[in-house]
C-alpha cells in the first residue's frame, strides 16, 4: 500500500488499473476527461495492460464495453452529463443483458444552457435503467468503490455506475491509500481468460422475446436487484477486512439521538460532517451511498425514529415539478409511516457549492419555516 | 449467456438466450405454391432422329465415366463413333445453350465415346453378351439400319445373319459417304465389333436375285429388311442414257469400291441434296473441275449447310437456278443444255426463263436428283408396309430405314434399326432387360413437352465457348428437362429446404418462394398447387 | 452438384424454420456468407430483419453464437466483442457484424465510420434492401431515386439519389471492401473466404432484393440481384487497400429499365426519370471502369 495525493479522477484510473480491467473505451467529456487521460498515461507506461480504445462518442464507449462484456471481458468506461445521456439506450441494454460493467460518472449539469458544474441530474436521470448506483463522498471512497463495484457487478450480473461530484471530487486532490495489487487480488478475482460463450454451443443472445418472457426476465432482474443489499454488505465487510475501510449503503454520523437529520448523497456529506465538527452541533447526518437499489430499510431505520423531529433533505439536483430526487426517494421510503418528522428540502441544483456559511444560512431559513429552500437565494 | 448465480426462476430457457433450434417452426405452413419436378424432353433429344438420351450420357462424360457413358449411349445408338463423324447433329442446332453462348459439342462427345469404345475393343475387351438363344434372325442390308438392328439382336443373344448384295458391308457408310466424312477404319472396327458378337455377314446375297424373301422366312424366325433407297431417280431429259451420264450413288460406289475410272477433267453434278454434294466433293478430290447445278437457290438446298460450305471451300463451282434440258454426247464430251429457272422456293413449280438456255461441256454428268426404294426385293411375296411402323403385312418380317422413309440420315437409319430390333424382340417374346439395365433404351415419349430455354445465371453457368476437355465440355450441358442433380435449387433456397444427394424438397420448411423453379437451368422444377397435408393454410 | 457447386461448402450454419419472408435474398446471402465464414464465427446483429430471422427466444436460427445489439451500435459492439476476445487471448474467432441499410447508411454510420477508422478487426456486412424493411418499408438513405416507400408515397417518391456507401467506406482506407449479391454465389463466397484471411476492418455491401418491400414476386429476388449487376445498378467489385477490381464486367450494360420495370416501388417513374437514372448509371459505371485495374473486359 502506498499513499498518494491524487484527484477523484486519478483514483478511478488507479482502481481500474488495480482491477486488471481488460477493455477500456475512452472518450473525453468534462469533468470526467482526466480519468481517461490518466489511464492513457498508465497504458503508455505499461502499468495498465488491457486494451485501451479511443472511440468516437460516448455511445460507442458504452456499446464497446457491451461488446467486450459479451465476450466475457472485464470492461470499463467513464462519462459525465451529456455523454451519459447519449448512452441512454445502451445503459438500459447493458442492464437488460446482465453485463457486469462498471462505469464511473463525474456528475455534471445537463444543458441547456451549457454548464459543467456538479449537478447530479445526469446520473439520477439514469435511475430506472436497472444499474446499481453508488454516490461517493471522497476520493478514497471513489477508488475503493470502483474495486467493490467490479466484484459486485460480476457476482450479481448487473452493471454498476459509480458517481461522484464533478470538480468537487473529480478534480480535488486528497491523500489516498492505494492498495497494492496483491491486496486487491485477495478481494477481486482475476478476469476471465476464456470467452463466456462457447463456439460449440450456438446460442441466440438477447434476441427478440414476447411479453411473457420479457416479464419473466424483468422479474428475475428485480429479484436479483433485491439481493444486492446483502451481497454488497457482505463484500463491503470483506473489503473492510482487507483494507480497514468500510462504506455502508447508508451511513449515519453524529449523535444517536439527534432531533434534526441532514440527508444527502455524495461529496456534500463531507462538508456537512466538517460543519458539525467545527460547530459542535446537535444534528446528525444520513448519507445515502447506494441509490439503486434504494436502501429503504436503512432509510426507515435511521429516519423513522421518534426522537427525530426534522429532516433536512439536501439535493444537488431537482426534478421539475417535484423537488430534489433524493428527497423524493426518501419521502417514498417513509410513505405510510405514522408520526413522521417535518421534512425540509435544501436544494443546490445547478451544482452550487455547499459551504459552511451556506449551511448556517439554510438552518436559519429552516427555523423560519421554509419547506423548499433554494440555496441560490441564500448566496 | 451462462445461467446467473442462484437464479433458478422457473422459465423454460436460459435468461436472455435462445438455444432451441428454429427447426420447430414448420414454415411449410406458409406455402401457397409447391415446387415439384416435371421432367420434359430435352430439345436435343427431340431434334435427334435417334432421340438419344444425350444429357444422360453427357452426365457420365462429365464425371469422366467413359464406361458409363458408353453403356448409356449404346442403348440409343451402338455406333457413336460413326454418328460422331457423319451426323449433322440436329441436336446441336436445337441446343438450349445456343440461346446463351454456344451449343454443346454433342457430336464431338459422341465421337469420343465411340472411339473410346473402339480403342477398348482393339485392346481386346469384348462386349458382354449375357446369353445365347437358339433363335436365328436375318437382316437384309448392311447399311446403318441393318447394322444397328444386328447389333441389338446380337446383344439380345440371337444368331444374326446379315445379308449384303455388295462385296463390302456398310451400305451407304461404305459406298456412299465420302471417306473424308467417315474414315473407313472406323466402319471396319464397328464391323469387327459386330463380328465379335457373333454376327455373320454374307456378302453378295441380293434379295430378289440370288435369295428370296420366302426362303428367308423359312430359314429365319424373323427378318429385317433394310435394303435402303438405292434406286436413283432419272433426270427425264433426252440424252440421259449416254454412258457419260451416271447416278451419284453409282459414281460414289465405284470410287469407294476402288474401280478404275477414266480421268475426268470436268464434271457436272446435277442436284442439290447431300448425295449431290458428296459426289461433287469426291469428284473434286479426285482432281476434276466440278460444277454443281441446282434448280433453286442456295438457301433452300436440301444438302446440309456445312456440306455445302465445305464443297465451296473445296472449289466446287455452284450454279443456282438452272436445270438441264438436254444432254449431247460426242467423243467422250458431254454437252449439257441448261436453262435458267424462276422458282426459288421448294415445293414450287419450276418454270424456266424463256430464251435463257446455255451450253456447258464436261467429261461426266453425275445425276443426283434423289433415290427411291427398290421394291422388287419382295419377289413373289406381296410385301407391303405403311411407312409409319416397322412391321409389314408378313408376320416376322420387319422393314425400316431408307427403304421405308426414303433417303434420310444415318442417325434416322440407326434409329430405325434399333426400333426394328425392339419390335422383333417383342415379336419373338424376348425380354431385353439385363441386370445392368435394358439393352435398348425405352421408347421416346413425344407426348411430353419439350423443355424451353430458361434464362441462365452467368455466375453459375459462365458464358463460355466449347471446351477442349470432354469432361469440361460435358459440364456445360444444362440437362434440359431432366434433373441431373446440378444443385441450383439447393444453392438458391433461402430456407435450406433442399437437401440430400437427391435434392429432395423438404415441404416441412419450403415456403414456396419459387426461386428454385425460376433458377432451375433444366426447367424441371415447376410451381403448382399440390394437395398435400402440409398445405393447411387453405383451411 | 459436386460438378457445378463443389466449391460451395456443404455445411449449413442457418437452420430451416427461420421466419424470413419467402424468397428473402438477405437470408440467402447470409446463408452463403456463413458457409464461407465457418464455425469459428460470432455474429453481432443490430436491429434489422435479422432481429426476427435469427429467431425469437428461446429459438435460434444460426448454428453460431449471435449477440444482438441496439440499432446504432453494430460496429462498436462488434469491435468491443472482438477486442474483448483479444484481451482474453482469442485472436482467431471472427466477429461478424450484420446490419441492414438503416443500421449502416443511417443510424449506424457514425459508429461504422469510427470502427473503420480504427481498423477494428471485424467483418461488417451491410445487407442492403434499400429501405427500413423490418419496420414496414420506410425510406432510408439507401433508398434509390424515384422509389416509393411507406414514408415516400407517390407522388412524393424519393427525390434524392442513394447514398454511395462504398465511397464513404473507401475513404477510410481499410484493407478490404467488397460488393456482392447472391445471384453470384461463388463470387460472394470467394470474397468472404478472402476476407477471412485479412486482418483489420472488412466491409461487405450486399444488395438484397426484398419481395414485399420492392413489390416483386418472391421468386424474383435472385434474378433481380443478377439484373442489378448486369444493368450496372450494383456493380460487383472489391477494393483492397485502395485498388479497385471489378469482378463482373459485362461488355455492355443492359438497359436499367430491365431492372426497374418489374418492381412496383418504381411504378411511378416516367420515361424521363428512367433516362435520368440510365445517365447516372452510365456515368458511375464509366468512372468505376476508369479506376478499376481489371484490364480485360469479360462476359458475365
């Protein structure tokens, strides 16, 4: 193990290298680009030994990985925002075909107008594609999650999207422990060395089906997704045993009997945590790491407690006509329970930076009884 | 894909993958029209006076199976080496490939088989005769009809005697056809083959002169009369009886028998048939200046065009639309008075142009204006025949060849001999089948339609002229009207519904698209409504 | 058959019972292509008629592994599959991408161009039936001038000429590109056999007459494939590293009317239209002759 000061994007590249990825398809988009640049450097230096292919679009970037995964190879690509949107049908396809792909997404706002800031709407728009989605809070977690993601994807035959905040994490340097390849090989099996299909067993893969077969396939996928929680917890424990780092699907930090809970995802959690430690406040934080499948049980366990009086749902995205998307999901998870606490939304859509100052102002607004606080109005 | 971990949901197949062969879809249900084979007569066989199963033996040549080719061809024609040389090959005129590139060289292939057979014979290989029957039959006349009949009867195991009035056997093959058309060693070898089969030749035996039909009927259980049409027609002009005027057959026979003739410097041949041209060419080759006078135009000459062309090349001078009026003979020189005629079409009455006569002097006038059968052969017996069939009014007496038809072709004569043998075998109640197939091919059925030319696919059948190698040349044959398992239907079936060595159509899957029928080069496959259990869409 | 077709392999890699329309020349073309390609072949099939022909699950038509992929992704999925195999050490399995004209000329062009530019080691087959036939005969950029379609009904027939995909492909300087039709099965097979021996991006453009789409009888597809070649509508040629070889060079082209006449999709063409088409063909044929290295003119 060595420690390095690296960015979130570089952390991804290290994880891809350590995972002995066999095919990487590369296409630039801000703020993801340096993932692919770093991998290219590793490739040129002989540190990354798989195939590195410069493709002409995100559409091809993902379909290339789909092809590679058809063969049985471990494949990876990365994207952001419009790139992710351009891949959309393939994101569905990869999940429907049960391909164990891993893709990272450095969150970025969706145009128009052009905006490269760290709004999460890009990956949240892919919510229903059937991928497992993680949102990382720091650079170390990005590296570890990508490695976890390969193992998880291959065990449950479901692709994993690892998301993290553009610029706030993709371009921020942090001290990161980089595990040695030997350590990783204890956790992540070597990739296949033989094709997944057999030339002697002709098979028609992913061809036309009728509604009944499709429904059955959907049900199978649904049930497979339900098993992801247990599987992930197990893998996380295993990984923690090797690296001493653990990333629960939902993370709780702060006093146990806190009356006010902040709920958020991604790098904003780090800001909230540091805000707590600097001001010795009474609130606690619930960070949603796993967004798909949605950890309803965990959410209910932490949020539907009698001592909780208020929940502040912090979203860096917005679903027009509804509100923050994490907020929606939390509300849905709590739906039907009695004696629920008051719920307030703090919305930073457009990629606003959550600063301690902004948090203080927001808390004042909460006390004034606002239910939907637009952070932009507090600047 | 492989089964997913612990996903054992009860679905009938692996997730997202099809492994069950699509053969369970019986797409034959879709079919409205069904392809089936309808064999037809080939244009070549239809045109052939022998109705030879040309495509059948060409198939064997294609495979390099000369023994098989001989076996197949000999059921139609025991003398392919002879017809290969002398036949005008009407088959080639009607060959479907004429519509595309060039006809198949049927004559050459036929000749190759015949010569192959003669070489085999020369090396000591006899024809197998399966049996010997104590039945005596006579064939009168050793021309192509008589020889063919003798061959088949001998192959049937009969004791055959051929009676020939001339000192040599072969009839027109020996005495009429010029040597440049038929090398006499070919004929001699064929005669040797016949002798090896036990056929006995009696030369100098002339029916009606030193033997009688009544005697033959007594001595033999069946008789075939094939005395030909050797009675030459007259010109019916004054001066014809002069010794300087002779018939074409008489002239040719003298030449071929090696009789010493005076040196004729200039010869006029009168007539437009093959005999006229043969005589003219023979005379030319013997060193004379030769003119041929024909009363109509070149394009309606009865002689075969190839013959006329080679006569022209040999330097025979042609005079068209002239006819002789008179012949004067004085001290070895014949002066023929000729008039110009107006008629050009055959069958039209000839009228002369007034005051158009002119004189032509020559050493010899050869008359070749046709021949008739000599019916005096019957002697005391009242023989009659109808020109249609080979039987006569006398039980056990059969007749055929030029005797019945008038002057025709060698092929037609061989065909007549073959059919006579068939009729005689039937009369004598002799079974002609053998373990290797029949000795004589089955009767040609002219009620079956003749296959028409089908547009060819140049990718499968490249446009190309005749090939040098017999096997390659045989490969050009389209086998019109007869399925030769070429496999075009197999190649062009989008449904893999044609399979097996026989190219049977699998009606379970045939959707009835019709490509096979459209592309079938022989025109054998046809689409039609066939009432079968698989066609259930009409329910 | 041994005589005429002993150079066509007996092995079949497509099974009877598939659901192509009667007389489908695409099914027939691919049948022959697979005969040349052989067992060590994996197909990647994009949205096209073969999405249906290859069998509705749990069925399969091919005796080969087939992977389906979304419409624009034919070339890229195929390339990825090949690269995935290579990464696992398998460099021999042929990856063959199958796309219709829509998946090649239109929606798949970007990925195709990119895969060609990267010289991916795959064979890309465009079977061109000149419209979106699987969805019911809508106009594509492969639809010829003057053709009716479900989305260019008379009198609003297609006004623009067909895109010249071969020129686009040639511009990528790939090792091998060829046109073929199943009317010339030996030519088609020979080209696939040759392509198999070449490394890098190989492109096939196969014209596939479509009975329902073109308004012709089901038995006419082979004949029309042939007429397309004989009239110069669809010349058969190969481009190997920029060198053009004409495979079939008729001494004189048949008039294009012979080809257009029997197709109902062209029923509204005027005499003027036909002479316009003829002029276009004469020009492009001459241009092809000029740049072809086929010295001798041979007959069919």
